[in-house]
């Protein structure tokens, strides 16, 4: 987390310098004198956002007190892996759900009546995916 904090402080500094240079560059432009507000505001707000994130990460790091695996020199890559959960490799419900989403977008593009069918298929697919382990051979 310390590395992320340092990275975002560097980004905040970079965007701050970029905003200052952009403001100066547009101010001295002879073809259109004055500041160009859109780019200057965007770069300034990007600077503030990077500083907010860096400040937040620094506060969280100091409140937790522990080092993350990416901050230790003796850490392995596997130390930072989180549990991703349980996935069913044989399940057909995600394919049905993706098909219903595709049918929904197709209905929005071609004819709205197709969207009603897609919503019904999507609800059935979602319920089937959620309750997949409550029936049959894999009931728990």
C-alpha cells in the first residue's frame, strides 16, 4: 500500500505540473489569448483526484499498520492472491444469462417487444444460476 501511496503522490505532482504548464501555454498563445478553461479544469481536477487517492491510501496504511505482500521484499507472488470464490465449470446458466443480455440489447436495437422475452429468459436464467446447488445431484 505504501508503493501505491507514493505512486499516486507522484501522479498528483505530475498532473499538477502539467496543469500549470498547460495554463501557461494557453495563456501565452497569440492566436487565442487567455486561458483555455476545459483542459485546465480537467488537469486540475485530475491532480486533486490523485492527491485524494494518495491521501486516503496513506491514511489507511497508517491506520492498519500492517504491510501488504507487495510492500515486502521477501514476499512471493502467491501471498497477495485473494480467494476468488467457487465457480461451476459445468454450469450452463451463465451462457443462458449472457444470451438473454444479448437478446435484450438486440431488442433495444431492433424491436422493443424482443426485450420482454429477453427479460423473462434473463430472470429464469438468474434464478436457475442462483439455485443451481439446491436441487439434483449437487443439492446441499
